[in-house]
C-alpha cells in the first residue's frame, strides 16, 4: 500500500535541520505500518519499541536522561544493535511514557545523529493533560486515512490516478463514469487502511462493513478506557450524534440536538477529547472574507465531521446497494456524505486550514472556504451535476473573490467567475486553480 506521507518521511531523513519526528493521528490510520515500512525501505536496520503497557520502558526513562544508558536499553528491548545514521528508532505509543517524550529534546540537542520517529494515538490528549512536549525540539507530521487518490492507487488504478494528478481533464472527462463509480465505492469503503486492504484482497463489501463496525466499537471502548469517567457519556453522545447533525440541511452543530436543553459548556471537554484523538474535525465559521481567514473565526459556530467518509456511511447504516446504485435513501444522505468526503480530501491532500461561511441570518452558506496563497477561495459542494450556485454567486458579489470553486459530479469547466472541479479531483485543488 502506498502512502503519500512516505515522501514526507524521505525528505525528513535527508533534511539538514532534521529533528526527532512525532507522527500524530487517530488509532488505526496506519501510523505503525508506515513507520515500519519506512524503516524497512530506507534504513539498514529498524529498532521498534512499543511503550503500551511496557513497565521496562517506564523504568528506563524514569531514572535520568543519560542518552548512552537509554540507547543501551533500547538496544536490549528491540534486539537491534542501534547505530547512528543507519538505524531507524521507532517509539510507538510514546505518550504512555511521558519522560520518553521529554527525552526527545535531549536527543535533538546532544545526539541528533540518531534518527527517531515516534507516534501515539492519544498524543493530542496527552498534550492537553499536562504532558510537556519538547516544543521546538521535534518535527510533527499528521497521518490520516487514505485519500481518494491513495484509494485509487491501492485498487491498482494508477493510470486513472495519474490523470487526476496531472489535471488531464480532456482524458478525465472521457472516463468520467469510471471515476464516479470509484468515488461511490470510496463513499462506502472510505480510507481506513484495514478496511481498504480487506476490499483489495477479498472484494467483499459485507466484510468491509463488518470491519468498519468493529473499528467503531473499538473507538467507543477507547472512550471508556482512556477518557475521564465523568465525561465518557458526553463523548458518546457527541460521537453518535454527528451523522444526525450532518444529515441536516444546515449542518451547523447544535447542542440541543445532542440532548434537549444541552449547553456548550457541558460538552467542551468531551468535544476537545474527540478532536485531540483525531476522531473528528471541527470546521469553524468565519464572519468575513479577509486575509487571514483565521482572524475572523466565530468559535461559537462550527460543523463537526468524522475522520473518514466510510465510517460515516457505516454509522448511518447505509448499505452498499443504497450507495452504489443510488435510491431515495441515498438521495437523502448524499449531501452529507459528499460534504464529509470533500472535507476529508482537503485535510488529507492539502495542509490548508478549512473554514465555512454563512450570512448573519443563515440564509446563505458556503460549505468551505480556504486560503490559498493570498486568495480566499470559497468552495461550494454539490452531490450531483446540479450546477446552480446561488449562495456562491451572492458570496462573490458581496466579497468580490477572484477564485471561486464549485465541486460536483460534472466535468471540469472554467466559467467567467467560477471553476467547476469534479469531486474526484478536489484533492488536487491547489494545483488546479493555479
């Protein structure tokens, strides 16, 4: 399985300013596999240490930060003779030993010849619970589920993928129906590595859904295992309510739909916990369209999305026939799946900060807005080939934006004030609008 982040790791390896690297991401997005694969492909040796429930490593890092002693301990634990430059040291679930995180600072300052990558599913939670990160002494990299582009690659569709990456829209339009079919399949399967691998090997959509349901149960078990007992019920309520919120025409998150009479302050910690675990994305409203967008956020108005479109389909109990063939039920949910998909591609394929805009009275809304270079780019999401863009038109008239995007099932086309990017190409938005 190919992951685009492998290129980031290769750049990190040869960087003159290399620091110990921390990989952030939700459970089951492929962090461990990626680190091990990177070590296998680009190093002579790989020393893997898992800190989960590892009392030996707790003791090793609790004594002091004598790096010679620590390296000796890592050699014994991994069974690998660690040598600078040719050995990749992998520290998995590192948040379980806070002193190991602190030690990364000393490795950077006093022994940067060692190549160290670390990861953990609950790193964000650890950071907010008082675990001190060696700020400025480490590099960070985020890993998410497979993008649609990576999904095509996993299915052996490199030719279709290359057309998308190179924006060969004349050829892309010829195979429009193929892209649509794979996109619908991706709506159902999503990008969780275990799920994609299962489909590649077995082509069994029922098994795909079984694995997705198991993953969802595992996440719920994590709530009870790792979160404070007093907020677990609220975490569950928020988590299970997201499909309902996204199914609304106005997708702004409303606490009253979680529980009658609910207030924001009751759910603040639960919301932060889910975000810190990488399980959900929060997209804040902006009340203006000036640069920088981040300065105009309204933190009281936001939309919540899951980390993966396939998991949203599983939580919504949409069966394969509903999605792949399309029917009345799918028509009802298509908008929420499509918006979830677009958000995931913007997160997985770009490093853009994503917001949304709505008018003060909520009459008009732009699904997403991003800042690319000096331009704020509104993005209107259409789940089919309906090319009406009333909200986008009024937004452009109000703010006079130069680059405006509609993403839909229609082919690529450039109009006087608007560019239509096919949904399956949206991950390449930065290259497309240049």
